[in-house]
């Protein structure tokens, strides 16, 4: 059984349903990835390394992880913090915007739970996945703990996968984000950026430029997502471009990249070749964006993954 560890934050999601009512669910980039990885590859042990509070909302959140089959042994409990929260608003044009209450969330304390025991578990993993959002959530004065951990995982032979998922508002400035991301690139075996992330941060709009830039970091597998345009990958010098069939009725693109990542990583860890893994991941993401919210209904997703 493959053992995957995913580091980051899950938040309470609130969205309007009309009549002033709010629908409550749970989402967050790497949590979404964990959900889709587990749904597509049920035989994997998918562990979520995060922190929540001791409140009942945190209990419900952890129950939701377990209901998705995610292993909660590495979910830590902060004594004085609660989960972060975000709310989705839709304007009269149908444009979505997000308001966040996450600056003091329990997940920000996650590095305080990096004990010798937990490091021991993480080192036994086959894969460790984190994102630029996971990095931004870690308190700046605790980032050294993270980099020491990542070095240890690398030295223990755990495969490291990273999606930059750049969110400008979570960083002091671009320089801070670039410094952190470039440390991540250097230690990662697999890097899965969206082209938007790298164009906002570095101004790259073409795969060639990204490839040139990334060649300095010794990344084994680079997979660049570009919405309905093709996915470009380079693995140990071998280039692949995989065409995407655009979805006609896009409902909500939240989690497109996250679901792609979950299925892609599961497929690659199962020994599926790069091009086939991209096709499977793209089919999953294409289904997810035809449903509202980050987490699509299980049935629809399963039909796509196992037709
Ligand atoms: P992110 O959500 O990280 O910005 P992208 O927008 O690049 O990521 O989307 C990730 C993946 O989702 C794409 O590589 C593609 O497989 C799928 N996808 C996104 N938008 C569409 C679309 N309009 N039609 C079909 N597939 C899409």
C-alpha cells in the first residue's frame, strides 16, 4: 500500500444558497488534492498532516476527512485556535470572489507539531505533497523547521511533490514568495505549477521559459497546467504535450488544479506513464469543474475515473 502525506490547511467553506442561507462545507487546496487522490486510488493510505482546534467544528471537519477515507492520525489539535474560514460571494455577473478569515487559524501552528515521532512517520511515506499555500500558512518564524523536515524526508528517500499555487495576498511581496518557492523547487522531485502562478510571479507565459527557468533546480518531473489548453510535461529530458478537451459547460473552476494534482500523483505513484496520468487527471479535473464548489459529488467523479 502506498503511503502519502499531504501537508497544509483545510478551511470551513461557506457559500450562499439564496434566501440568506449559507451552505457549509470543507475545502482547501491540498485537502482537495487529498480527497481526489483517495477517491481515484482507494488502495492508497492518504494522510493529512494539518492542525485543527479542539472545538466541535474541528471535530466535524475531522469526521469529514475520515468520511472521505483520509487517514486522520496526523491531524493535530491546537489548544487555543480554531479552523480558518472562507466565504464565496457571487456578484450580479456571476463572478466569484472569496473572503478569508484564516490569518489566525490552527493550521498556522502546524510546525509546532513536528515531533521526532511525527517525523518518523513522515519519513516512512512514499510521497510527500505540499503547496505554496501550505508554505504561506506556516508562520515565517517557523519556516526553518519546515525546511529541515523537507531535507530529512528527501534524505530518507520520500518522493517530494510541490504545486506553487501562488496567492499574492498570502505573501509579504513577490520576493518572499520566490525565495520560498525556489527552495521548494530545489528539493522537489515533481513540480506541478499552473501557468498562471508562474506568469504572475515571474512573468513566464510559455512552457519553454518555465522549463529553462526550472532546469536549474534538478526537478525530475515538471508538469505545467494551463486551463483548457494543453498540459506540458518534461520528465528526465523527455517532453510531452497532452491536448485537453475543453469542457463546454464550466460551472466552477475551483479545485481544477487540485483535483488534477491528486489524480496525477496517484497515477504516477501507481506506475502509470506520464501521458496516461495526465489524461486521467485531466478527465477528473474536467468533471470537477462541471460542479459547484471544490469537492464534486462522489458518483460523478467515480464514473469519470472508473468508467
Ligand atoms: P489551476 O486550477 O491550478 O489554475 P488550471 O486552470 O490550469 O489549474 O486547470 C487544471 C486542469 O484542469 C487543466 O490542466 C485541465 O486538465 C483542467 N481544466 C481546467 N479548465 C478546463 C476547461 N475549461 N476545460 C477542460 N479542462 C479544464
